[in-house]
C-alpha cells in the first residue's frame, strides 16, 4: 500500500477538504468544525452520537472533546458503503484515502463501536455486513491484504509478480490480515450472541484460514505464496524469488509482510504469531458454539498449541540490558531481529490483543526495550516520543504506537503523558494521522486514516470511563 507521500503543513485546510466542505469563519475559532457535515456522512448511528454527546458534555478539556467528536465517528462519516446483498447486510469499508478495504483496517475501524450494537440495530447490521464482506474476500484470496468494492477492478499493482486477480488491490501476505476478521467475529458474538452470520460460507473461510496458516508453516516446502515488486523501496518486495529468506520449520507461521506492510527480514513475525494463537482459539470456540465441524475445531486448537510452544522455545531472547525479551522476528535458525514496529500487532500492543498479560515479566522487559533507544525505530523529539518504522522513515512517530502504549499501561503518569503527546500531534487538523515528525506535528502522512482515528477514540473513551480525571487534567 503506497502510504509514503508526505503532507506537509496541511493544517486546517486539508482537514476541511476531507470533511467534505471548505472552512470560512469557522477557521478562526479555537476548535473549528472539521467533521463532515451530516448530509455528507456515509452512515449515521444514534448510539455513536449519544456517546459523543456524553463525552463532550462531561470532559472539561475542550480539545479532547473536539478530537473525540472528530475521530470517534470518522469511519462512519467517510468510509462506509452499506448495502443489502441477498437479504443479508453487506458493508464495504474503505481505509479512508483510497477505494480499497483492508481485512485488518476494516476490523479495527469498527472495533470501538461493538459495545454499542445492543443499543443500535443499524450499527449491529453494519458490523455484521463487515463480517459478511470479509468472508467473501478471504474466500477470494486468503493471501491478499486488501480488496476493491468492484470485483472486476484491476489494481495499480497488477504487475506484481504474484497471483494477482481482479478485485484484489494488494496481495501482501500478512498473518494479521486473517486474524483480525476472527477477532471481529468473536467479539461480535460476545456482544450480541448472534450466530446467524456464521453460516457455511463463514465456516469455509475459517477452514481456509487454517489451511493458509498450515501452508505458511512451510514444513514440506515454501508453500504457494510468492511476491515481488519492481520498486525502489526494498521493503515492498521479497528476496529469494519472492519467497523471502529461508526459515527452519519449527512450528511457527511465516508472514511475508508486517502489519505496517513492509517485508519481514526473518519470516517468523513474533507479534503476529502470538495474535494467531489467540485467533485460532477463538475460531475453535465459535465452531463449537455453532456446532460446526469438531474435527476442524480440534485442528485449530492443535495448531494454536503448536505455535504457542514454538514461541516459548524460540521467541524469547536473553538481552544483556533487559533480561528475557521477545524478538520481533526470527528464522528458527538462531537469527533474530530486536526491534518493534508501530503498526498493530506489535510487541508493545500484545496485551491489547489478548496475547499476553500486561504483568508478564517478559512483556514488561520487552516493553522497556521497545520504548528505548535500543529499539532502532523509537524516536524522541520536541513534541513526542514513540515508535515508528521503516515504512515512513526516520523521526516519524506513529500515533498508533502512542495509543498502544496508553492502552497497555496501568500507570496514570504514563497514560497522561500519552494523552498529552497525542493532543499535540494532530497538526491543527482535529484528526490523528499515520505518522508525524517528532519535532513538527504539521509534517505528517495521511490526512485521512480512519483506523488510527478509531483507535484514538477507543483510547479516549476507555480513559473517560476508567480515569476521567486524566482527561480533565491533561494539557
């Protein structure tokens, strides 16, 4: 996904353009209206609006209230195409600034709305529509990361050396692309107890996920997936005829790309393998709830156990400063990569995904390493500190990493620090971005990024519910 074009000094004008209107006298206000006007919003939810009204009326810090009212509904405002297909809800969710739906992003974009579904049937139908659409995409190509709404559309990446087919936007194999839809379906069931959408097609998609994970354990051969791209960006292509560098089959699952969409160096991507363990167990539980194929459920649990045991054996590294820590990537041959990337799943965010306890000693050691100069992608500047990654370049912090830090902290001072940095990071636009320069928040990438806006809204709402004084005290 080409996310590297810089938007510098965009300020309020860019936010206004993406809100669907130009600003006039409102631009002179301290917190101008930048949210898309109601007539131009793609989807309206009374439950979401009630949450916004509660937050903005109770939180004394007006900038946080403004940011929440912009970011929390951003997916509904700009990303939704909601229809009915053969009597079932069907939802296409664009990633914001391009006409493509990511399996990962679309799951995360609606995550914060799930507790509200019981109060808003239209919102429940929208989420069910996302699940139904994701099933179609997984069955179309489980190795693809993003898809078009039009199944006949040809991608700008059609020349990639991989098995590209119409309707696929980008075919970067990322483990998390198949984990996120399970996470969404599982939480949907937890919140609603509705199993009507877990039909034969959904069950087949889960079987395809299981098959794909097993293929990418590469026990017998390299598997069917390969990928190469003619590009100046080394992280947009895979070496060794598109299969990546060799690994020793130890039970882990290969991921050709990271969730930030950069190629892995060593294909056993540790955060994504932890995520796969959680997802496989959730899928097995759902199979049993709906009385689906018990044999498949048992296979899912067995694979989860195999991956978990391999993680315990191979992923933990003894660091001279921090003690036992998790590597970011390994190859099963003894080589490992000590770092973290901002995009979730990350090492930092694993408790957020239910993959590790926040009190786990190895996680705490890893967290210290990730949030230090010993992580080559940790940047610290005049405005903020946080994790970036190779996708954008040096000194560009991702708000996602600051949010993940806040969501996985129990320390009031640290949470307050994260809130303060995020408050300073929006570059006068009223929205979060993919990344921003540690010394200049007006130098950022992606004016429209609903995933991080949704995640920020989730963080603000969680803080409001659990630690409201931090929102009122932060400046």
